[in-house]
């Protein structure tokens, strides 16, 4: 993987406590595009959080850490099991119910908040 000189989104947020709305919209749009791409390939990341979002030197997003991702999730396939950071987990994951792509969108919403 190439070097992400911008560090992680978590580090960026620590350095920049008040992020302007343009930057928020830009980062959110890039994260959405990344998640949509993963889902189109049947990948559920399951650990979307600021620490797993890296920034290039010019501020573009790179989603990383696919260690607990699920593959071949096309065609209505679901999964069970708790994994990832509890703070970003969707309720269905916390409750041990079946889930699919929605867990990534929930984690994105928490990250955006």
C-alpha cells in the first residue's frame, strides 16, 4: 500500500478539533464512494472508524484494515458475530442478530457524527 502522508482521520480530528463544513462534506463523500465500491464487490468491512480511514497528502480517503472484513456477501447473504470497535457497532451486530451491509453504513454514520 502506498504511503498515506495525511495520517488517519482519527489523528486529523485530534489535531483539528473544529473541522469546516466543506472538509466534512468532502471526506464524507469520499468515504461513501469507498463503502459503495466495497459493497459492489461483495465486501462488508465491519470496522469502519476514524482509525481505519487514512488520508493521502492531498486529503483523499483510503479505507484500510480489512482483517475482519467479510467477502462474497452478494445476493442477500448475511452474517452473525461481533467484531470491530464496540463504539461503532450497529445494534444488530451488538445483539448477535444477522446483518449485512447496513453495519458499515451505521459505522459511517457514527464516524460522520
